[in-house]
C-alpha cells in the first residue's frame, strides 16, 4: 500500500495528465484521428485517489465497535 506522500505525488501526476489531455486530447492527420489520453479515465483515477487521500488524512476507514449487552 502506498504512503500518503506517495499518493499525494501521484495525485500531482494525475493533475498534470488531466491538464495535458484538456489542452490537446486528440488530433487528426489526414483522415485518421488519434487520442493521446482517455480524459474520463484520468478523471476517474484522480477522484479515486483524492478519496483515498482524504480517507488516510482522516485516520482510516470505517470503525466497527462491538456492543455487549449485559443484564442489569
């Protein structure tokens, strides 16, 4: 599992990739169109990574507690 610092670094790469894709995602030569990157996939990856970072910053995931009923 990647550390928080590694995930933050990867997030910066996602942001760079998204900016590059937004500037010039596809181009055409003669009758063929080429796509440099899948913008939707980059955005999904970025959203997932941002969610993981937020979860790590909060201190983890779901907490489960066990309640033991006692006769009183």
